[in-house]
C-alpha cells in the first residue's frame, strides 16, 4: 500500500510513486465557492494528472461532487482513465434516492 497526500508534511510517497498501484482513492476537499456550489477543481487537477501519466489503475473518487461533474470531466481527461465514484456521504438505506436527488 502506498499513500500520497497533497500536504507534503503528511505524505508517505511522491505522486509518481503511486502510479504503479492498481487502485487510487481520491479523497480531496470540495469546499463551497462564493456562489454556494461545490468547488471540485482539486479533484479535476488530480484526474488530469493521472490521465497525463497514463495511469492504468482504477481511480475511486471519495469526494463530494456536484451533479453532472463526472460526465463533464470525462470529456476533458484521457478516455482510458477508469473512474469510479463512491460518494463521500451515502447512507445505505437511502442510497438510490441520495444519488438521484443530489442537487449540490
């Protein structure tokens, strides 16, 4: 197992050292911007970095994302980048409803 953190004081490995893993979990902050919408720019930055490095593993996003984000992002990053979205906050009892009605 390898670990990379955007905070150099907390990281175990450099970014290039996680490129040989089978799965990468992205758990990045998506704070609200001045309009009250989620800012997923940091997630986008790292998806683009993995795409540019021809990462062949699975990228699992654990950050809260705005509705429609993945559809838009897939157009910008390498098509071969395999992305799975596992919402940060999802309750088993209401999983389907929460996925369908997320409007942030």
